[in-house]
C-alpha cells in the first residue's frame, strides 16, 4: 500500500515549469509541453461555466452519481490498485487536474489549501493528474510529495468519476458513490463539495473562496 508523504515541503520550486499561475488575472507563460492551442486568462467578469452537479441542500450527502466501474488508480509510489481498494478506510477527496492547461495550474494553490484543511478530517485527499508519472511529477513538483498522487494519462479514473471538465473536486464515499463534485473553478460549487465533506466528517468549515483564490472561470473539457 502506498504511503502518503508528509507536509515537509511547501511551494513550487523555480525549476518547475509553472510560472505565475496562482490566479487567472495574469496570463502564465506557456508550458513547454502544453497543447499547441494556447489559452489566455479568463476575465473576472465571466464568473460561471456550464452547470455542474448540484445538491439542493448543502447539508445533504446523498450521492449524485456512482463511480463508473472500478478502474485502477496508479500512485506515484506503490502499485496500482482498483479505485475501491483506496476507499476501504476513508472517503476520498479527489482534486483532478490537467497539466496541459493553464486553468488547472491557476488552481494548484487553492487545491493545496483545501487538501491541507481536510487531510486530518477522516478523508483521504489525493491529486488525480491526467499525465503519465513523469509529467505528473514535472507539473506538481513538490506538491506531488505532500499528498497522495495518482497519474491518469488516459482519463480513465477522471471519466469514471463522471467529470467532463477540469480542474475539478470530487468527494467519493466508501460505497463508491460520488457524493458531490464541482468542475471548473466556481467557488459556490466548491463550497457545496466542502460542506458535504464537513457533514460526513464533522470537520471545521473552510473559507471558499479564500482571499488569495482566483476569480471564477470555466474549466477545460476532458479529452476524448
């Protein structure tokens, strides 16, 4: 079983490819390995993407979807195991990201803040990165060492979660039910996921958005 690394390192080192990507108000330089089509930072006045899954009551934890199948999750350390094997002890909070898009890089610090807040809350927090192991390590840098990290280059696990746009946050219960999910960066939708986590774990609330979080913006479509 893969061990989850500690939190001894913080921040992205200068040797990693991300440059000034903490918020969409600045257009980051293209990553050397980014897709040919370049995207620019969205305006703060364009707040919402298409509707994501909603819960009518933020305190409700009934599932909005069921995990599609039981695909393997491939950690950067340890052996691949079926998704259900990672849910035997705790629910999982998944931060799904696409390293070939600026939209995911803009939200790394926000996701890290969410992970730090919940990592001791009786849930397993994990990155799900749509790249191979080398690409995942290059994109996340030391962030991949702080939290459990899965490489999903073929989008198998992302699609099993029912996600069609990244970045995304999802809460998966031990019975493989996706309790809540939010796609793109829409703070009101992320709050729904956060409240579902807090309801299940009886954990303290987190502020979403936080003072350093970017303005709302659309995610990018999952390939295929």
